[in-house]
C-alpha cells in the first residue's frame, strides 16, 4: 500500500465564503487510515463548517477536498455507505424501539457489504458496545438525552464506516457515558482501523483520544501535530513543586529534569515531596489561540 492509499482525508487550500466574509482561509490537512484526529478551536473557528464540507453537506468556495478518494461535493450513495456521521440527537422514529431501529437502519447497508467489510453490524453487538443493552427494547421517545447520544453513536457506526465524523460527540454526556464513548472510539480505531475525525471543546478528551490535533482559529489552522509536539512548539514551561523542611516551593522551568537533579543533589533527604507538572494541552491550546488572535489585523498592541 502506498502512502497516498493511506490518506483518507486530504484537504488542500479550502476556503469557505458566506456573502463577502471568509470563514475558512486556505485550510489544508490530511488524515491517515486508522488515525483519530481532533479538530479544536474556539466558538466560530470553523470546525463544523470544515466537517460539513468533508461530509458533503456544504459546498466549499475554493480549494480541493478528497475523502476516501472522492470529492465529497460529488458524493454517491456508495461513498455515503462508507462514511459514518453522528448527528446531534436522533429525533425521528420516537415510537420505534432501540434494537428495532438499529436493525432497520442497518438493513439499508447490506447491499454495500464487501468481502473485507461486512455490513451492517449486528444490532445486539451494537447495543452492547454503545452501552444500550438495558434500553434495547425501550421506545426512543422515552430515552434520556445521554441515552439518545449513545443511540446517535450506534446509528453512526451501524454501517461499519471506514471514516467516522463526530461533531462534539460527548456534549451533555455524564462521566460514565463519556467513558463508554471513549472506550468505543479507542476500540474502533484499534480493532476496525476506523479513521475518526472529531470536534470537541474538551481538551482532556482530545488529549486522551486523538493521535493528532489540528487547532483552527478564525478559520485558519494555527497548529497541527500530536499533543506532545504542540506542547514543545510553544516551549511550555514545566512547573516543579516541592516541600523542603516543611516549606512549600514552586518554580517554572523549561529544564525540569536538570532542575530536579540539582535540587535533590543539593538538598537530598530534606525534600519530602516533589511534583513536576508538564504543560498540559490546555496551556498549549490557550497559548496558541491567544498568539493567533493577537496576530490578527487590527488587534496589534500599539
Ligand atoms: N450558513 C451560514 N451563513 C453565514 N455564516 C455562517 C453560516 N454557517 C456558519 N457561519 C459562520 O461561520 C463561522 C464558523 O462557524 P462554525 O459553525 O463552523 O464554527 P465552529 O468552530 O463549529 O463553532 P462552535 O464551536 O461554536 O460550534 C462562524 O462565524 C459562523 O457564524
């Protein structure tokens, strides 16, 4: 398999204009097979617009986009069957029962089954992985918001998609449902080689799940890399905290390993507690977004 076979999403110089306003400027990035990519950015940054262009729901104003080898603006039913989309809260079919709806929607994918990818998923297996077993026979209109979100996820993967789009998938989920969702995303990536593109405002979630992170701000990509690479890019300072002879100390440093070595060499036994806190994705994100915003025209400090 060549490198280009491994590129599932290829975005090059995409621009989106509403009226006379550009909300995406020259956006370029790639997502490789089996990769989980998190798209981060403040409100209005252009995350949903980007995802909807790639889903084939919006037509870009300029630039090139290829998804699973096809321009999403010219998507066919065959292409749609290979893509999973998790929509925000399924509202239709309120009188249907959970397993019954999954079996019905799954049956629509049967004709797209291939030797390599068996479609659809078994509804019982699906209710189990989505944490819905105890609700399998419940009518959809009786589900809580969080239970509906799990159903949305199950609907998104019923056709065993090669590429899955998740737009703020855990908004409104309780910690347990969030955990079920995180386990599911990891399993999809690891076992099924599913490529996943997700947006989130939860930086812990992005750090936990994503192989790579792309940060959008004001319609421009301001960072693209692993969480560790992004942290290194801003040369974040680590924070070292320690207690010596009952007194608390804090120091910020970019050379925490050398600092700790010297500290212990000098004070040895009298240091009773020691903690090194690396720059988190949240620190990195805020630094990058603040930097990008201060560079925008009209925001220079005189
Ligand atoms: N149909 C539209 N017509 C005009 N402007 C639009 C339209 N849809 C989105 N926009 C604008 O495009 C920009 C990007 O919106 P988008 O929904 O992609 O942001 P987002 O990063 O997903 O934000 P959020 O985190 O708030 O969901 C915003 O300024 C928004 O107001």
